[in-house]
C-alpha cells in the first residue's frame, strides 16, 4: 500500500544510511516557492553529508517514500493538500487524496519502510493553554511508540516547552541536546529548560540508538539541534510575536489541526520573513546532523 522509490528500496536492502523528510513543512509550513527550494536544498545537504534523502508524502492516496523533485515541486504548489497525522492516514489513503504528512505520519511511514532517521524543523507538542484545550500534538504519542529517531531544532515557543518535556518524559522519550544542555526553541538557540543529556558527536548518539534498538526498547528518540548563531532571532521579539499570534488564533476560534499552520503563517507575517530565513537555515543545519547520525549508525551496525 506504499510506494518506495527504487533508489530508496535499494538503499534499504544494502543497509545504507537513509534520512526521511516530512511534507507538511512543504505544504503548510512555508510559502511557495521557498518551500520547494528548501525541500530540494535539504535533500542536497543530506547527500553532501553521506546519506540518502527520502521525502515522504501522499499522492492520490498512495504514501510515497522518496518523492521525485517533480513530485516535491507539485506538492509545493498544489492548493488544498490535506495535513495528515496518524488519525487522518487511512481516510486520505482510502479516498485517493493528496496528503502532507506531519511528524507523526512521517514517522509511521518511515518505520513501515524500514527507515530509522528523520529530519525536520520543529515537532508538535503540548500547546500553551493545553490544561483547558487539551491540545497535545499526536507527534508526542508517535515519538513514544514508533522506532524512529527525529532530529529537529527543538519545538517552537508557540508550545508550552515545559509541559512538552514533561509529556515526553512520561512517555519515555529521551531528549538529547546536540552540543547543548538547554532545550533549543526553534528560532532561538536555547530556552529556560534542560535537555535530558548533552551529546557532543553524531557517533555518541548513534551508539545510544544502537543499544536502544538491539536491546530492544521500543519508541522514538528526539535529538535537538540549536539553530546556527547567525540566524538565531531575538527571544523577546519572538515571545511578543507568539503571544500576538496565539491571541489572534483564540479570537478567530481556530483550533484542531488548523492551529499550528495558522500560527506559523502569523509569525512569518509579523516578522516580515525573518522567521522564514531562520526556518530555512535551521532545517538545513538539522539535515547535516541527521545525515551524520544516520551514517554513524550504519557504520556501527554494518561493522558487526
Ligand atoms: N512545527 C513547526 N513547523 C511545522 C510543524 C510544526 O515549527 O511545519 C508541522 C509538523 O509537520 C508537525 C505538525 O508534525 O506541524 C504538528 O501539527 P499538530 O500540532 O497539529 O500536531
Ligand atoms: Mn493539535
């Protein structure tokens, strides 16, 4: 029921390092044409760092593992593509629709294809005000149960980072900081919160994942990678922007799956594109690290 591109299928057979990429960031996370340019550039960064990229999305009801550049380009321009998380997967497939996969849905499809690493910008989490709205992204549940390592720049401060960390701890998901002890907050290098452990090299992360997988201990791993210094935005400005965006969403009564894309667009508008530049820079940065971790992991596994 899924289509794996020939190149990816061959790489899986030969135990080569593969890095999955999501498609919600293309259709809902960035405007055209930056979305397509970024998606293709991120694939290039992964190749340059010794791994094979596999962008995942749903076309005419079929999950594609390893979209072609043409498919990515169509994805970035087509209007009305549905955002697909775990809940939406079967319906979109059954009805032959196009679907943009979130972190949760991309993890599911990657795992089914046998891909163990996945790079994105930011994960979903526990939203501000979740004690009354109950808005907790399905990404967190997926990290709890699906055997994929997700490399990201932390979570946007549109979320309640403290509650997000508590939730991940409860669900048994380790949160590692790449060369940092503080949880990166997407647009900013750090936050007030500590990660579970600082890790300094891709090899060190690969060793831990190797133990987790051979033991085995089910579930995901979260690697958080700070945005490069030169792109890091002013934390006060970001906080003000986010408070304004969250307030506007509340006034407009936006909720459910619409809220994250709405907040992302609002923030891009308020910061006049600065947030978009930051977003592009951090995902490329994550792609390099993700490829290095995938490669280090394959080196360990293939040695035995
Ligand atoms: N956070 C970002 N950029 C994104 C997303 C989250 O900074 O593009 C997307 C991802 O695809 C993530 C999804 O999996 O939003 C989470 O949506 P929700 O909160 O509805 O689960
Ligand atoms: Mn939600």
